[in-house]
C-alpha cells in the first residue's frame, strides 16, 4: 500500500499523573520500530525502553489502518511530556532469490521502508540548524574542536566557524548575576548624554525593596528601611524610594544625613509604625540637618503615642530647609507632626488628620535654644484631630496659605507663649469645637498666654486676611478668634458665619494688651467688647469725615495764636487729623490733633504781620486711625 502521510511522530502529550495511553498514526513494521521520548521539567529528553517503560499495541493492518497505542507502565507526572516517533532501523531485511516466488506486498514493504527512512531523516533535520539555500558553496559548516569556556561564531571572512574564548561579563550567566547591571551600559537619547553603567543609573534612586522590604502589610520591614537609611548616610544623602505597598516598621526611622528624600507613590505607599516603644517615627533629627524632603507618601502611627513625624533640632540651627510635600499623616494616639528647633520649611498639599494628640504641634526646642521659625503651610488639610489642629508655642514667622483647618475637637489654632508674625491667608475654618472636646472652650484661632516654664509672653503681629470662619452644626464655639495678649493684630476681608456672640472676642490677661485693626465683611464678625474697641479699630471703614462746623475765631493779632476744641465723638487719642476751613489762611499756621478722646484741638497762629480776622468760618475734619498708616 502507499504511504500518504509524511507525519513521523505524535505528540508531544502532556502528562497528568493519570493517563497512560498515547496513540500514534504512522506505519511501522514492529513494536520495536516505535520510540518514546520523555521530556522532564528541566526540558531534558530521555529515550524510554520498550517493555521496561512502555508497551506497544499495533493496529492489525498497518497498510489500511497504520499506527497503534503506546501504553506507559507508569503515568507521566504533571509537567512532563511524551513524544511518540518512529525508529525503523535503516537496514534492508528483504532477500529476493532467483526464480523465487514472492507477493507484491513484499515489494510494497521494501518501498515503504525506504520512504519511512527518508521521512525519519527529514524529521531529524527539521530540528537542526540550516544555512539558507542562497549561501555560497565555499562556506564551511564544520564546527571547531570543542574547548572549555569557549563559544563559536563566524570568522572575519564569514566563511567558517571558529572558537572564541569567553570573556568576563560576556555570558548570560554573568549578566544575570547580582552584579550583572555593572556590566551593562546605557545612555540617554538627548544631546550631550554620556555613557554609564546600568548599576550607576540604578543607584540614583534606592528602593527599600532593593534591601528586602516586602510591603505586604504583615512582614516587618524595619531592617530594610534601616539598611537604606544607613546606605544613604554613607552616600551623604539621596532618595529612599518606597514603591506602593503597606510597610510595617517597628523601630525608629531616623534621618541622619543631609539632603535625604523619602519618596512614595502617593497614598498607595503606606508606612505604618506599630511599636509602642518608638520614641520617633519618621523624623528629620540632628544638628545642622538640612535639605530633607518627605514626598508623596502616607504615614500612619498605630502603636505609639509619639508623633508620626518629629523634626527636632538639637542646637541653635537645628533642622533647616526641609519640605513635606503631598504627605497623608494620621495617628491613633500621638501627634501628627511635631517640630522643635526647626527653621525655613514648607508643608505643601499635606493632609494631617485624625491624630490622637495635636495634628500639628510646633514648639520651642526641648533645650530652649531655638524655636520653630519661618515655616509655610501651602494648602492641604489639618482636620479631625482630638486636640488642637495647630498648637504653636514661641514660634516666629508661621504662615498658612489656603489651608483648611476643620473638625478639630480641641480648637483650630492655639498661638501661645509669645508667638510672633503669624499669618493666615485665604484659609478655611469650620467646626473646630465639639461637645466632647477635652477643653472647656474652643476657638478657631486663640492668641494669648499659656504657662510655659513659669513664664508668659505677649504675641505680636497676627494677620488674618481673606479667611472664612464657619461655626458649623454642633459646634459649641461662641467666637472664631479669641485674643488674649497680642500687639498689632490685623484682620481683614474675612467672613464670620453663625457665631453666637461675635467673630472676634477680647479676653485680656492684662489691660490694653491687644491692639490692632479689623475690617470684616460679614455679620457677627465685629468685636463686641468695649475694652477692646478702645484700641482695636477698623482701619479704613473707621476713617472719620466730619460734617461742616461753623466757628468764629474772631480777630487774631499778629504773632498771636487762637485755639478751640471741636467735639468728634469717635476720635481716639493719637489719631491723625486733617483740618480744612472756608477762610483763606495764607500766612497762618494751622494745627489739628486728637490728644483727648472725642475732641479735636485746633490752633491758628497768625504769622501774616497784620491782624487776621477769622469770623464764622466753616471747618471740616478728616480723622484717620494710626493703623491706617501701618502703625
């Protein structure tokens, strides 16, 4: 019979540990003509043995129904493969004798055997390397003699294969090793870029996962974070990259090198501090430590009553020029951020929330050498704390721009112990009080005395401009701003909504300790305290232009002076006064001043050299508070 199929193998079949029967469909002459090959998990092929590893059952007529079934004595395991192929011996067993008789099937089997042998050769060659048919006839395909640690390739003529000795860093094994990146070059595409190794490029940013961090919310990653910190300290700073994940830390994470950055992937990168024995959590700490940056990360303290971040300068310079940028900070027990002995810093776009202590606690240094100076809050939220949103003690130059301070049970902001030059621009305050608050009274902003080491201070230069104060449903606050002792207060362009008594309250610790100006733009924003109103006035809306007053000075002899006191009820001693009259007083000297509340004293000195008559003259006065001139 003819052989109409060119297939000389079946499979590969995948083992499952159960199946033992594997069919094949090509013609063979005997069971021994079948070869079974097993491929293991390492992709190593093994030729199996008939009767030892398998049996073969042939179909009864190999001409009309070629093939049969291979039956394994043991089922191939999962992941193993079986391939059934033909291994007809390349011999010619037929003998034709002279004058002997034979059947046509004998000749058919002889032709079939030749065809099968050709197919077996083609099957083998199909897995071999071959040159294109267009290759020149003088190209040699002979391999060079085997030699240890060599590979082969075409020589410079492209005519023959030669052996090449392997150099260090040229094998895939070398490149795949832990130091392989030092053997790989890279270069940016921009003009002027220079070549460098991949290892050098990788060191630009050091990931905590480079040092074994897992970030699964279960594994303690403390050692990995400590290792990165130590590495950056040796380098003199750098970036600690925290990929997205939930990292558990049970020991202090102390930054000791200048110019150190902790960078995450937003709220998806969470560092949780769990140990109750922590003194610090994430902290910039030291002497003359500067240029540190914590950015785009979430920090949470669940096992410690200490602050989540503590910047603590230990001398007059302390911690300087640091930035917190897009950081989410929360704590189950302690403060959110505590700063002591820190200078020149920015907190930008951060959310500080739900802290068990004070959300933001800025204090004098523990050793008393320095305070917290020149700090800016840019946007962000300080909200949901169980105590003050911001507690500042002895600080200089704190400024809040567009910050939301909301829902802090103990109050919004407490400025204590001689805070100076504190400013709020375009900030939003709401519901900074609660019936369950730890303090008896709460306010959005409190400026005044707090006992500290037995002393009290008087704050200066409080500015509130363009802010919104909203009491909020459920608030127990009577006032938005309470002033105790503060010189030079300026409150302008702000709204005070729904406060029971007034937006601004005067609660003096000592007589005349609060001075300044206000210019409110909503109801319940005025100061209602009479004592405060004496020294605390609206700078522009309180400019007084009096009605016309007619007064007869009469004749004033040459060189003489005439005086008179005009009643202006709202004038305050020290106000600036401008006097105008309807009579031509050229050659005369006119002075007007307020030295007694409610009165304008006018003096006219006649320097004309002749008697001057000032009869029935109409007078007007413009009275301007000192604050109008920034005094």
